[in-house]
C-alpha cells in the first residue's frame, strides 16, 4: 500500500514538471530537429567508389632458379604492395592523368554544390602563388562577355592576419590578398599572385559562382587522406581499394587512375627485369658461341697437324685419353667463361636481376658463387622495394 502511494506521488511530480516546462521541452525538440534537418541539407553527400587489384604470386608457374627464389611473393609482399599503392609516387603518377586542382562551386538555396565537369566556364591557370592557394575566387557574370572577379582570403586567415597585425607589421609575402576587378572572358588575367584565363563554355544559370586553384601536385594530401587499401580476405592476395568523395564521378576517376598507375608501374618493372634477363642470356650465348668456334678451330688445327693412325689398342687408349682431356678442358673453359661473364655483369650493372645461372651444368656448378649471387640479388630486390617508398637519403 505504501509502495503504491509512492508511485502515485512520483507520477504527480512528473506531470507537474512536464506542465511547468512543456514549452521549453517542445522548443528544444523543435530546435534540435530543425538543426538536424538544416545540417543534413547543407552538408554534401559522401560517395564511395571501390575497386580491387589481385597481387599475383610469382610462385605460380615460376622456375625454381635463382630469380624465382628472389621474387617469390610473401605476406610481407602484400603489405609492401599496399604501401606502394598509397605511396606519393603512385598517387603523383595518377594525378598526371587527372585535372582536379581547379574546383568549381555554385551556391543555390543556401547549399553549396561542386560542379565537377559541369561548370559553365573553365579556368586555365599558370602562375599560382602560395599566398592565394586555398582562396575562394568569386565569379559574378556581368552581361554576356564580362565578369567580376573577387578574391578574398578565408575567414580564418583574415582573423589570424588581423591579430598578428596588432602585434607587428606583416611581411609583404604574408599579407592577405584582396582583389576585385572587371574582366572579359577568354582574355588573360595577370597579377603578381596568379595568371589565369576564364573561358565561357555555355550560358550561366546562376548569378554567382566560385572556384579554387590548387596546383595538381599539391592535391596529393587530398587523395591520400580519402584513399583506403585493405585485404579483401585475411589470407587472400586481392586488395580492395576504396575512395570517398563528395563527387561520385571524381571518386571513380581517381580510383581508376590510381589502379592504372599501379598496374602500369608493375608492368614496367617486369618488362625491365625480363629485358635484363634476356640481355644476360644473350651475352652468355655469345660467349658460348665464341668458345665453341675457338674449340672447333683448335680441333681442326690439331687434326691437320697430327697424323692419327689406328695402330692398336694402345693408340686407341691414347686417343680416348686425349678426347677426355679435351672435353675436360672445354668444360673448365666454359665454367671460367660463365663465371667471368657473371663477374663482369655484376660490375657493370646496377640492376642485377637479369642474372640467371640455372642452366649451369652440375659438373662445374659452384654452390658458393650461387649463394653469393642470391644474397646480392636479395639485397638488390630489397633496395628496389625500399626506393619505391623512400628516397636515397633514407638511412
């Protein structure tokens, strides 16, 4: 009975609280809902583009020779390939095939929309000083042939410059840039901070546009920050690439360019490696051919200057012994020639991935030399892999 009475008291207090603050609660709910709706309307949509790349293991169908042992794919190779895809080198290669440094915008119904490959005008830029990188260039059409160009620093830069100017005068290079002039379409605009030409493509639908100018080389951070590379499965060799952007078409084109740059670079490295092998084999064949011709000439000279007559078993044994010695001499000469060619190739080539001594005969194979070559090639392969991610100044 006492518990029921306490419950009734609690409900009475709740009704009293709601009655007293009902307008505050309703206002708070409405305000929160409106903020959520406005935020969802103003903020741009985020799109994601996906693709995959298979890292083919060199174990499949490879010969068990020195080069095969050096180039076998491991789990570490998969990790390295992920780093390579996200490296500055590959992203710069991808940016060479794109033009995303100039971005166009239009504000309509309080919402800013980016016009990727749909802008009614294009801007061809030359000089872009660091002072105006990230500035918003405002373009206001004035008639059919002219426009007003307004350049102002971002609000954050304005405030920082204002505060710093109170402390000490700003150097000329650090002073914010202000620009407001009338220009004609298709005519160059040359200033100390930028050189641009605005070309009209088709009729303007709005009375106010804007654009930003960033050198294509400095879009590296923009791309790297939004690119993710991960394993499609824990033990698989397929890498999944994803890129997030506010423009779906640009996300797709950037991801395609990165994939193309990566595959092209891998094909180029394989082509160079194969060419190195072919060059080494050609040099070996030339040396072998020279040795064979020399041996044939010596044999002809020997036959011409010596009378060989079958005078019995002793003579046959002597002839056989001479033949065996000639064979051994030829094999030793071949072994010496191969080792000399390998030595000369190592001294004259920075990239020794072309060395392939797997065809050496077992009778004069040198395990010590093979082991040394393997170590040199291992070190060279690691060096080439590290150069794809670091400069030569890296310890």
